[in-house]
């Protein structure tokens, strides 16, 4: 662990230097950028929470059973789902997440996650 401390110090220093550099480069626009990113992060969290609520609703009677969602499926759903504000697309991602839950963590639903990710909203309806 002590061997990692210099790397951690360099990383923190790089972040601080980047922030200073960003402020010098962009001036007041850096604050504007920060505020917009804050909004994006908040919306992403809300969208992800809605997908998780849909999945919970579909599984609530079976949540006591042993099971897990495969990490690759979770990643695919969260990566794309955080930008989904449409109710139907939220249902699709929540359903895919719920249907992927199994004792073995089988990720056979992954192609369907990728299919839904690749489709425009008009094709989902």
C-alpha cells in the first residue's frame, strides 16, 4: 500500500492542476460547464433510479430468492439507461435488468440489452 501513495499523490496533483488549468483556459465558462455537468449527473442518477424501480417492481415477489444480475448486463443497462428519459425505454431496460437476475448470473440477456441500446425510441414503440 505505501508504494501506491506516490501514485495517489500524483493523481490528486494532476486533478488539482487540471482544475486550475481548466479555470485559466475557460475562465467563467468553467463554472458554467461545471453547473451543466452537475445537472447531467443529477438527471443520470434519476434515470438510473427509475430503471431500478421498474426492475424492483417486476421482481418484488422473487427478491427473497437467491440470484444476481450479471455485471456485464448491469453495466450495459446503466451505461445507456442513465440517458433514458422515455417511460417505455425505461420499462425495457428495467425489464432486461429484472429478467437477467438468476442464481448463476447468466448473461444471455446481454444481446437484447445491446439491441435496445441500438434502437431509436420510435422503433421501441
